[in-house]
C-alpha cells in the first residue's frame, strides 16, 4: 500500500477497500500494527478518518480502533500524536450506532493509556482526556447520555465516570418512577438530576 497515494486515490471504492485492508492488519498482532506504522500508513489513514466520505470513514475508524485494541502503549501514544482524537470525537455525532461504538472503543483504549501514563509519571493529569475535551469529545460524550441506544449510553457514561470525573447525582438517574417510588427503565436512560463535576 502506497501511503502517499492511498488518501488521494480518485475512486472512493479504492480508498474504502484500502482502509478495510488496513483494518484487517491492525486487528492482528502488535508487530502487524507496528508494520502499518512503519509503512507510514497512519497519517493518511487519520486524514481519511477526518475528511473522507462517510463510507470511507467507517472503514478508517475500524482500522484505528483495531490498532487501539491490540497496540501497546507506545503505539497508542503515536496514534494520539498523529491526531486521531479529533476525528474519533467527531464520529460520536454520526447517526450510525455501530460506528459510534467503534469510536467509543477507540477513545476508551486511548484514554486508558493516558490514565496509565498519568499514574506512571505521577502527574495525575490524563493528557489524553484533556485532548479529548479540547476536541469537543466531553460535550459529545455528555450528549450521548441521551442516545436511544442503551449500549452507547452505557459506554459513554462509563467513559465520563472513569476519565472525566463526571458522576450521576443519584443512583436512579434515567429511571421513571411510579407514585410509590418504584423505578422503571424504558430504553436508554434520560438525564433527570444532571451531573456534577467533582
């Protein structure tokens, strides 16, 4: 795969299939992920993730998310350095629930490495969380608390609680209650009491 040509190919189908091929490689071992990085394929892949047609972006996000799932901490830091956070955060707004979940998974893996780095350095600051917030990711994660897909709601809530110190104000947020106070939950929870920042 020619890194310089991959993002510039005039045919959308070629760009899409190239991203799909890379996603299969990044679903492999750390050595395979490193080979993709050594071939300098991540910068054009991230560019496609940012600017290509949605069909191409869908394949590109799989390639990035797969790399975050199987890569080591240095490989994930490289992805952050290459600018993958902004386009991952932008995908949290798309109407495709599967793609939102793939983007959430990638963000979760990158945020975890940021948290581990903060603990190892003793800084206490998750730089990845700061970058996600700068990219509008915190606002998008908060908006996903109202998503109709419960899996998306739960994943977004878990990220907010784990990496952004956002907590539900009470344990029944999102639950409808009867006059006797018994809780019923219908679909995705809705925000009732708001959230507080610790």
